[in-house]
C-alpha cells in the first residue's frame, strides 16, 4: 500500500540530556531536540495485519495537522520544529476517518462496514495516570503518526478500543463523502474540547470567550464556544482567510492582532469586565499571554492548547487578585470527549465543515503539508481512493 513516510537522522543536540529510555528506544519526549534532516516521501509499504484486539481500517480522509507542518518545516540547523513525543521513521497522519474492513477475533463492538474515526493517543490503560483517569498522560503512551504508523496511508490497523463510530454523520449529511471528511476533524475538535471543558472546566452560558488563533484548533474553539452558549466570542488571527472562517463558524468579533492591542479590545468589548475564558490556540504564548494578562475577569481561566517551545513570564499577582487560573491541556482521550463531540456534530448543533478548504490525494500529500504551512487554509484534507 502507499503511505507517507517521515525519516530523520538521530542527532541529539549538544546539551540535551537523553534519558536511558530515550537512548534505548529512540522514542524521545522532545523531538525538536533530536531529529535532524527530515525527509517526507510517499512509498510502498506492507499492508498492516490486525492483531486480535485490532481492526483494519481503509482510510477515507486524513487532515493535515500543525504538527505535520512542524515536521516539514525545519529550524536553522535543519531540526524538526515539533517539540513533542516522536520516533522515526514512521507513517505520518493522525486526524482520520475510514471504514472497518476487518476485525480481530477479540473485537465485539465493531463490524466490517462501520464508519469510524479514532483517537491518536494510544494509552495503555494500566499505568498510574491511566488508572487514575488521565489517559492523555499515559506513561507508556504511543501516538499514531508520531511514534507508530499513522493514517496518511491506504490502511491502518488500530486497537478497537480507540475507535468511535461516525455512522450518524452520514445520516445527518446524507452524504458519505462529507461524513468521512467531517469525521476526520473529530480528533482536533476533541483536542480543543478536552482543553476547554475537561482541563479548564468550561464556562457558564453567557460567558465572554476569547480564542487566540483561528487555525483548526482555534476554529474548533469558536464552534464549541458557540455550541456552549458563550455570550460573546472574540477571535484574533493574522490570516485573513482564517479570520473569515472564524466569522462563518461563529465568532462575533474577529481581529488581526497586529492591527489592534488585543487586551484593550477585549476590555472594551466586555465593558471593562474582562474575558471569562481565553483559549491559546495560536502556539505563540510569548505574544498572546501578555495580552491575556491585561484582561482577566474575576474567576477567569486561560487554557494553553497550542504547542510552542517558549517560556513565558507571568506576573502571578495578576492571577491572585483576579482569582484567575492557567490550565495546560494535552490530548483528547477519556472523559467522554470523542462521543460528546460526535453527538454535538450529529445533532446539528455544531458545524465545523466550513473549515475544510482544500483537498489533495495521497500522491500529493507532501504538497498538502507544504500548502498548510502558508497558514491560509482552515483544514486541508487528504482523500484516499
């Protein structure tokens, strides 16, 4: 079968202290500190065979993620930009949907023909974080498209327990192709849902919600804020195309942060009260967090979802006097997140399909990733077959 393979040279940066596990497994916590000279190429590889607890899925659609861009783009020393968990070579791609073609002997709740999407976080279920209800922080975590084979391919074999049916989306849209496309944006939407509602505890209907960054994660934040009954939704984004998408999906006010002072704008739009929930989805906390500090409502929350290898200075006195909190968010698993997002979409209460603005086939997936790097599209979708 065809698949997009990322290969890179193992070359830890001077001064980076490898753990013993990283040395032995070559699975590293901070990919940008180790992997140099990355190459991406569509190649022929063996079709996977499902284990007894797995299903074989024929991929229908797979979205390009910001992390894929951070594999394609490099720093001045030709290291990948992605700062997270990685092991190469592997097949990239993790935001996908497809149809079940084969089920292992132990699989009971899926059958061939089921339309599914799947989690990207392959949690073990046995370590202390997993047993305590925190699968996104699994000590034995694997991630499809990062450490194990992903979904920029014709097929993937994955544990049945990570899969979620999206058959209802076909009923909603009356179109199988659109159902698969929307199904493929479930994963990034769940990342945002996990950050806003699970990690940060959500917001009360009528609250002032601000989203910094209107890429797919931020656009999902706008859609979720609208579905959750936010009183005002304010978005900041540098790309004019993405600003328009934020308006379409539900933002009440959208600005280019280079043309205004975001903190001042937020205070003006909230009548001097400040924002109740602010979402960092721009991956630029060194720029966004100082503005957030200016407009903290009493009992407000900041949730960091965007990934960025930056240290940020925060004046804690501001948090104390405003009873404000900063929440870190990673992943999308557990807590009913996947089924809740799928239900929101299937009910018609949230439509994020406008964010899909371009489509490529698997042979041109590298072009799709390169185009995503321009930050002009919402979600670029790669279609299989």
